[in-house]
C-alpha cells in the first residue's frame, strides 16, 4: 500500500519534502522549485478525488516535517511524553485539510477558468493561491505554527525582501507561486517559451530588488543608541533559593556592561522577570541603581491585571518619571490562551495566573520617539505592526523568549520576518531574544548586527527614528485588490478567448 502511495503521489511527496526543507532552511533557490512538483501533478490531474488526495498527502507529510520540532520541545517541558506526538499529528491533519482546499482551487481554476492567454493564466493562478494564503493567515492569527506563509522564506534575501514595500508578505508569496507555476507549466508543456520567460524574469526580479534597495536611503537623523541584552537562560531553569543569586548576578552584570555604552534604551527579552511583578520589586531597584537612571530600560514582565490574571508586558522603566508599559495583544493560542476555548498545553494550564489582554495597540511614547513593541509571536502579525505604525510608531523593539524552540527553524524565522516588516514599513528594529537571534535591522532591511548565543549577550548599536510612511503603510490592501482585478480580468477574457 505504501509503495503504491509513493508511486502514485511521488511528485506530491517530493514537493512536500522540498517545500518543508526550503522553509526550515530558509533556502531561497529551493523555494523557487519546491512547489513545482505539486503544481505539475495538479496540472496533469483531471478529477477532484485525485486532487483532494494530493492535497491531503502533501499537507500531512509537509506538516510532519514542519512540526517535528514540537515533539522535542514538549518532551522537555511536559510530563506527558506522548503529547508532542499527538500535537504533531493533529497539526499535520489540519495542514492537510488546508491543502485539500489549495489543490481544489488549482483544479477548479484549470478546469473552468483557463484561457488561451497563457501569461494571464500564470498571473491569475498565482493570484488565487496568494489570496488563499492571505485568508489562511487571517484565520490563524495567534497560531503561528499554522501561519507559515510561503513568502517568509524570501526574508533571507535582502533584495527580494524589498518587494514587501508594495504588499507586505503577500508580494513575496506571489513571487514564489508565480515562479513555481512557470516551472510546472514548462515541464508539463515542454514549451521553451516558459523557460525563456523564467530566464528573463528571475534575474529581472533580483535586479529590481537591488534597485529598490540602493535607491531607498536609510535615515541619518534622530539617532538612538540601543543596547540589546539577554542572559539566554534555558526556560527549564527555575529561579529558586539555590540559583537565584547567581541568575540575578548575570542580569546585573549585563546591565552594568550595557550602561557603560551610555545607551538611550536597554532592551531585555520577553519575561525577563518570570515572577509576577510587584510594586517596589528589589530586582528592578537594583537594575535602576546599576544604570543610575541613565537609560530607559525595556523589560519583559508579568504585570498583575486582576486577582488571577496577568499581562505579558514590556515595562518601560523610565528614569525619574512614571514608568509606562506595552502589553501583548495577540496571545499564543494553545499556550497563553486556550485554543478553541478548550485546548491548552498542560504546563500552562497549571500556572497560578492566566494571561489576559487589554487590546491597546499603541506604541509607547518616549523622549526619543514612539516605540512600537512586538512580543514573541506578534512579530509575524502584519496587522499589529501596521496598526502601531498608523498610531505613530517611529521604530520597533521585538522581545521574545525563543528558548522553548531554540534548536528549531522558528527562531531564525523570527529574526528574518522582522527584516520583512522593517522594509515593508521602513522602520528600524532592535531585537532581544532569549536563546534566539538578537540584533539590529535598519529600515532598508540591512542586518546591522545579529547573534545567537547560549551565554550572556550584550550588543549596542545605533538605530534611527522616522515618521516615514511607505506605500504599503498607506495602502495595505492595494496589492490584494490588484490580485482580485487580475482574476476579474481573467473572467472577462474567457468570454473572448475560450480555452
């Protein structure tokens, strides 16, 4: 049975493996051919049953490869050894259901909406797939495991990332789908016109990206000096009487080291202070004393909300002034809040305090400008970045605790998705991640500094505050509207150019 499955769906399985590898390794060249075997198979299929089975097979095996890191993570932090296995299978089944729809859309388009205008066919089919991915991304806000967008991989390329200024991640996903569809059509029809088109198109895309980068200067005024610090503590380590003093000393030494650079901000990771913060906290007092109130310290805390709930927050510890804070708006489904109001990872269920949200999407006003803040999974949520930019954010801080998945591709994704957001909204980013990738990205997508370490880490760099609004900031749905217009145009031409 397995042999027959392999033979009948060999191209689908190949595509599932290649697309997962392209994603987990962030391989630019591979992502441009990874979807080709799947689309090639769908072009050859002429019935819905095979299309649906192809989608299920692709989605399930693709999911097994994308989600396998969960087993190790949950095994480390849960007493239930089988929990990770069931989570991976469950997510893979959901992924397979999504690709049932994906493959159905390809077949429906091929059967009912193909026209003799081949270039329009290519453009329109890529539009269908991109719009579907955007819908899935909207549905799975707060569930980053199922919100792995195709365009994220292009964040590894400085020049391809530049296209996000026109339509965010959707623009990058469109490029990937379009190129793969061209390859699939070439292998199916053997027509050299597709190959010639690809030979012309691919270098042109990279060259346009180069021009967009070179003609888009970064800011050189409103300079801000930021120190990113992280103790890189394994989440399995709990603060207690035997290790508390040593752990605290690591933080104090980091604060002292950063203070010597005279930064305007010292940015710590998410949940730097793992306990529920109380007024007159001794730990905060010591950080304040070490820094001598020279810098604004941005510290990840658990802020009391009511008698049994806390906020996952970033405290702006302001010298000689009232402290401000940003609280997380998009909680991690299944972890910080129950998925479907009932499913939650056990070691979060047993916490004394539950997480809450205030739904205040506002940057924090400081004397250096308005600081946008993104905590953990919020960094991949386009709508949250856009809302903060529209509310005046001049630069961004990302604070995360990647220790839960430090040995997986997720941590790398966190960093490079920040590059996409930096370019799309032309804002500088400073990133502080516990056990993940920390560093600085300017508004042009240049990585100024990046490091991943398992020991204490401090780095200081200059970033710039700006009021710039990009095309995407002002017209966030323009690219999606263009894709809809393309589909309507294709429908119109069917009347005159029937296949």
